[in-house]
């Protein structure tokens, strides 16, 4: 609580008085600490220097340049009938109209980082990461994963802050309103911010039919970028460049089989809505989870702690979700050849995106289904923090779930090999056209840029590997040698990993 409620000014003083060198490390989420200043907001420029040469965007070294942001004017769908009302419209122009445009394989709000799939000082080392089933991890690997989650939850982000007020409330930038927050909670906030209702002015006056990452075509690309950034931040925090998010294959599951104290937390004997005290996650506190309260007050989430993580899997409303998705339903969704259709919202019929998201019936493909399926079914089934769109990322099961959702998206891309033109250029709900910059990411990512195979982004799923197929030269990031993270378990050796993968592939062929 105290860390999350520090003001930006307080943190700067702490940095000066205690030599907090971590504060200087650059990153690339919204809002970069170096761009959350009165000067940056009033000049609308977010082009911080790269530490390597001291020039803005690393321009002197050819890493990137400070350029005007180009935002297209393709028309949006009718779901959101406003213009110039919400800070997320025409992202990021309300806050910044000049940002770093990075060259080559460089990326980051100051071009200090590498594009996804590239590593090394000069970002010229190409490696492929392997996302694996969480039940195929060794005990040491599972412990390391949970330890990393907990470390991220309890480490105040040195690199970025989150907005606690609108641009208007910041008096057009002259009074910055930002909060310090943990590395994990930055991502909780991002998921809240992208999906929150639009504030029309005053208590209770909101527009609910708007979401810049859900209910429309960008749902799958946006969450793909979200997971990639999350992996990247954990790597930077821990120094473990082999870190990769595992997935939970929930097809045909009868219950939450990852809900054990060894994994994501069992049920508390004291209350069915709480986690077992034997789980580290039982002490976690959530934020940005009270959407109705923010709407009643007409304000943004202020990033304060709001209570314990809640979960009560299986005790949900059966009229909304009957059960967890089946293999047959996943296969039906994969068989749909059109990425999106019609109004490209929850009403879309025979739309892979809408069926996968959970608003198209997974047996008929018809939109506006009275029951939720697929992705949405998991959220409802968890019956707690996960069941609120805006607060769902508070539960770390969110990561395992969305990694598997992303793997199904990847299967669809490989099966149908769509052209980039199949992703809609215009008339999608606001935030979802192909050229729209994803809210609230800095550096900027366009939706269409992630309508491509995961292989082009440097990662693969273990269950999608064909028998005998393996990344070239065995250059799998997971099996690479690296400096161990000293207060956690040492990394699995390349030999033991390759041998376990060999056994897994062999058994899957039997």
C-alpha cells in the first residue's frame, strides 16, 4: 500500500537521497517515468535519452529518432459515438505527439531494448523461446515461476508509473497525476485502463460500450503484446533471460487443476472465496477491481490496495457458464475461416475472434450468445477477481489462461494463414482498426503488427511443435545458459530440458 501510494515527487527524493540506481533503468510501458513530468506532458514529447550515448532515442548511435506520431483517420464503428472525449482516443495524442521511432531490431520508449525475439547488446541475436505446459515444469521450475511472480508483486517499478487522473484533471499536463506501483501491478493497471468505461463527466455518467482491448478484433493481438511485455519485464527484473510464461491447457478440465498451493493457490478452509494461507498469493492485495465504485464517483482507479485476491472456482452462475471449454469447442472455433465478421463486436456471427473470446456460441458460431464460452468461460468460472474484466489481471491465473488463449490464436493463424488485409482497416469498434496504436503501450504498437505468427515474434508453444521439429540449432532461449538468480533455484540444464522434451514428444507419438 505505502509503496503504491507514494507520489512521483517522493520517489524522486528517495532516488536522490538513497542512490536508488534502479530508478534510472529504462523500460517501455505506460507511463515511462521519464515522460511523466510536467515538461514532457506540456511539450507532448516522450523521447528520453538512451543511456548508451546520452542522445534522445539513441539517435547518435542510430538506434532511433524522435518523430511525430502518425495516427490514421480511418472511421470507427458506431459503438462509441464520441470524439475528443476520452484520453485513449487516437492514442497517444492526448498525452504525446512525438515519441521515439526505433530502427532495426531496437525497441523501447527510448530505443534501449530489443524487439521481441532479439537479444544481445546490439539486438542481433535471434532466439526462440518455448512456452510450456505448467504441469510439464519441474518442481524447481514451478517454484521459480511463483517466486518471480511474488518478486514482481512486491518490487516497486523503477521504470514507470501509472496515471491516476485524466489529462483534464492534470490541467492539461501542468499538474501530473501519477502513482508508483509494483512491476506486477503496472500490468494490472494497464488491463484496467484499456478496458475501463469512458467518463462522460460527473458521478455515474459513463459510457459502458467501449473497450480498447476486448469485444472486437484487437482482443487477440492486444493480449499477445501484453504477455510479451510482461515476459520482458520479468526478465529485466530478475536477470533471468530464460524466463517464459507457462500455459494452462484447460480443455476438458473438470475444475481448476492449477488451484493448488504448489501452483496458483488452493481454497482457504476459512472462506471459499479466499486462497489457502499455504499459498504465497493469499497475502496479495488487489487494485483497480471496483469498476462500479469508480463509475459511481466518475473517477479513475487511484491504484490503491483494495483487499485480498478473491477466487471461488466452480461456484459461479451456471446460467452464464455451464462448464469449462471442451476440445471439440476449441476445434470448432479453429475451423472458422473468418477472423472477424459483421459489426466486429459481440454480435459477430461465425467469427473466430468472437467465438474464441467467448461471445459467439462455441457450437454454432452465432454471436451474442446467452451463455459465455471459451476465453470468457474461464473468467466467469473462477468466480472472483478473475470474473471482472477490469480487475481480472490481479489473479496470476490470468497469465496462464491468456498464454493458452494465445496458443489457440496461434493455431488459427497457422491453419488459415490469413493475409494482413483480413484484419479490418476501418469500421471496427474504436481502438480496434488495424492501424490503431494499442492503448496504453509506449513504444507504440499497431494492432495489425501482431496478426502474425508467434514464430515471427520469437516464441513457440511446446504442444504445437511437430514431432522432430525443433528451433534451429537448438537455440531455444529456455535452454540457454545464463547467470542464475542467486536466491532462487538454479536454472534447469539444457541437457535435462532437451531430454524431458524428447520424452514428451516420444510419448505424444505413442
